[in-house]
C-alpha cells in the first residue's frame, strides 16, 4: 500500500474508533453537564456493558465468529443486543446514582468524584472475581463483506458501527434539543435551583442523565466487542481515559463537543499508531489532554462559564 492508501485505511479505522469514543464521551458529558460531576465509574460501566452484550449474543446461540447472519436475522439480533445492553447498562447507571451518589452529590469538593472512583473499582473487581481475568471471545454475527477503495478496505462491520453510532448521537441531540424533558435537562444544567422553582423535577432529570449516559456506555461496550472480537475486565481503563480526553477536548458538558472530540481522538490514535508508532499513541493522546487543560480548559466547543456561588 502506498502512502495515500495507508492514510485512507487509517482514517477508516480512526472513524470507527472515534465513533465508539464519542458514545463513551457523551456519557461523561451528560452527567457533567447536569451536575458538574466527573463520573469515573463510567469507565467500567462501559466494561460491564461489553459483557452484557456478550451474554445477550451468546443467549441467542451465537458463539465466537463461527456463526454469521445476514438480512433480517442479522438486523434482529443486533437490535436485540443493542436494546438489552443499553437498557441494562442504563439501569446500572440508575443504581449507581440512587444507591451511592444521591446522598453526596450536593457536597462541595472532591468527595463525590472520589466516590465514583470507588464505584468503578467495585465494578472492576466484581467482574474480575466472577468472570475471571481471561479475555473472552466475542460473538460476531456480522458477515465479512468488504469493499475495495483504492488500496484501502472498508468492511460491513465498520459501516454498521458508523451507522449505529451516528443514529444514537443524532437521536440524543434531537432528544435534548427538541423534547420537553430535554429542555428540562438544559434548564437543570444551567441552574438547578431556578429549574426547581420553575417546576422541573431535578432528581428525575439527574436519574435520566445517568440512565442515558450509562446506556450510551453500554452501546459503546457492545461496539467494542463487535469491532475487536473480544472483551475482558480491563478494557474500561484505556477506552475510558481516551473517551474522557475526548470529552475534555471537545468541551466537557457539550454534546457536539463530545462527538467531535471522540472522532478526533480516534483519528489521532489510528494515524499516530500507523505513522509514528503504536507505543507513542498514549503519549500523544494524553499530551493533547494536558495541552487542552492548560491552554483551553473549556475545550474546542465549550464555553467558559462563570463559577457558581
């Protein structure tokens, strides 16, 4: 492959990674936008979501990559997997908010954020102790269909990843901007007390933010499994840090920023791994995080907001 073909191939790969990071970054953005809390439990909600997707696909009789489907059966299985994974991951987000965070989220300082780190480690160790440390082969019903674009290859799985991610992102954008509860979420993000005085049920809005954010993390976990064909207890750390970097890069609390940041980090990881070295990708990505925090802490699309008294 010549340089142009390599570049095109890595752009295809980077967009697939970026779609996954965007969904995960949206979860950080949803919670931070509403209650200004960085939810580090989100890392391992993503990991648990990948296992939920694994178990749902195995429940349909799919094992490894030996069983592929086409047409309506493929659509049906993928819809079932995404719906079940997102619902159960969303319920996990609600449990985290109701059982652990509700009593402390009004506290000033770092206590709520530290609590989310503890929750993340609980999820990490629950999966480690119950499922084991081995990686698990992920069922993949998507047939191997390829299209040649010059010297680059575009596969059906990548088209499906892009389509599902785009549909979820556009759906979230429409929900937040054009529905009654979405406007209540915007009002709560701007000023909780004023929203409460205007009749907004703030606790319900917070629960919904955790549900949506965790459901998107579950969808990202399922996409991870379908794309890489494996899952394990340790996948949340690396992907979660990249998604957090994406959220900060785009402007944490900004939905469009999370999408842009996710795509940017995916492309940086893919292109950096190809043209520099894979071992340098973490250095590049987290250097970006440091530079953004130092020189533009509001992110590419975020607005510098006044501190609330």
